[in-house]
DNA sequence: CTACCATCCTGGTTGC
DNA sequence: TGCAACCAGGATGGTA
């Protein structure tokens, strides 16, 4: 379940291994993930150098020295793992391998295969079908309550559901949507368009703060997630509400046995966690 | 245009 | 203990 903070943590771990390095080999171990690998994928990246490793929303973007960019999305169970050398055996669900001129190997491992890899020209990358409709980057300086309010205009769905729509704001997933709503004191069931100027300001700031704290903690390790060096993030220890049904939220002095504590509801088919006392 | 639902996939957990 | 049912969920593509 890599969301923006997990992808950013992986990017930071991969940068020293990939940036400025030449790919001397690549291995593709199956025909497709969520969608097919690009035609001739291993041959097309072999011999290329990685100019920069960037991130857009939950996508990793590796700019190559031939004007192409490799896009990788980790889906829900995808990992990028660094090996000091090419492993002599692959594990189940190791789908692609990148070998650098230092002899290191980066393995794309994705049991559920909701991830994908594609190649597209760096020039005009923002028009790639997977990127074209993405909303604002929440950690960019231009992100604000005003920008968020624009994205929520006309939306009658609950604010929690709207926050998961990557066209509204790019990079939030189920965990950080719940956490950001808690931090801003907003009831996840409120209609998105009715949050108001002041609420959008608080929410935009909460989104930014939660994501930054999560990145500082190396992401959240639940089930599948590992950083590129194999390490675990620890932001899950800082969850205020996510996966904490029935427990006291950090800012409530009420005992769970009195108030019921954090509540779990289902919105758009996904779990939402919130504190009814703190979120209105 | 928005909303809603099914779909993809595997592994871990729960319930009998 | 075994096994089936269920759940986790990012994104898309279909239909209403």
C-alpha cells in the first residue's frame, strides 16, 4: 500500500543507487503486471544512464539519457529492493531487475501485480495518459486551501472519498486520507463541496503536515511495505486513527469505554477511521 | 459532468 | 488442523 510518503521514501533510497549510473542489464520475468511491459523493455533501457529519479504522485519516474522516462507504479504490494549484486536466484513475484554499472541490482517485486512499468518520452511526460489527469502535488509550494477547494468544487461525494480521487490531490491513499481529516478536525462524511474556505485551508495544511511527518518517519510499514534498502518505516506508530478502531484518539481525554473511541466506517467500499468527538 | 460498481491479484487473517 | 470465506486496496473502465 505505498502512498506518497512510501514512494518518496523508496525514491530517496534508490537515488544513490540509480542516479548517474548506467544500466548494464535488465531482466523482465513476465509479460505483464497491471498492464503489459513496453515492447522490448529490457533492450530499450539497457545501456542507458539514469539522469534523475523523480516522483509524481505515487509514480516513480526515472529519466534516461536517451530522452525517455521509465514510469513505475507500485500498486498496493510493489517493492523496489536493492541487492549488492545480482541474486543467483529470484523469489516469487520478482518481476523485473535492473543491474547498474556498479554491479548492484534493483528488483521490482509485486505479489499482487497491481503495479506497472511503462516507458514514455521525457518531453511531454505530463501528457502521458497515466499522469495527465493527476491533481496538484500536495507538497509543492503551490498547494493551498484555495487549490484544494477548486478540486472539490461541485463534488457531492464525502470528503474522504474525494481525497482518494487522484484528480483532486495526487498521492493520498486510504491511510493518509483518514489521518489528514483527523488532523484537520473534519468529519469524513461531510460533502466535499461543503467544506468551505476555512476548512479547506486547514485540510490542505493537514495533508501537507501528515505527509511530511510520514516521510520523515520513513513511511508506514503495514503488511507489504519496505523501503528500498529493506528497512521498515515507523509512521504506523504515529497513526492517530487509522486501524485504531475502538481506541482513544491522541487528543481525546475520553476513555474508549465511555465514548467508543475511534470509529470505523466504510465509504466507497473502503475503511475510514475517525474520531466523532474531534471531527465535525 | 459525477457517482457507483466490478475488476484485477495474492497473501494474511478470521471463522467454523 | 483444514479449509473456505473474507479482507486489504490503487486505479481503471464500464454503466447509470
